[in-house]
C-alpha cells in the first residue's frame, strides 16, 4: 500500500489540490451570496387600516442604506 501511494504521489497531490480548490470555490460562493443578500435593498409595504380609500400604508426600510420614495 505504501509503495502504491509513493508511486501515485503526484496524481494524489493533484487530486488533493483539486478538491481543496473545489471547497474554496464553494465557500466563496456562500460568502458572496450572503454578502449580496445583505446588501440588497428591501422595502416592506403594509396597509395598516382596512382596504378602503382611508387606509394608510406603513413603509419600512429593511436595508442598510437609505431609500428615497418617489411615488406610491
């Protein structure tokens, strides 16, 4: 077994490096997805009173950055 490992050491090293790269790419995708999800602007609109013309809207900014409302 030891002889086989020493004979195939270059291939095993390449395979290990390839698997390590795959793990790093996977973790980078997770970090990037979390960062983009955190930076995405989110606005929540709720109608507070009944469904009528006198109803009011509650506008909540759920993002880290400020928002400017142009029209409703």
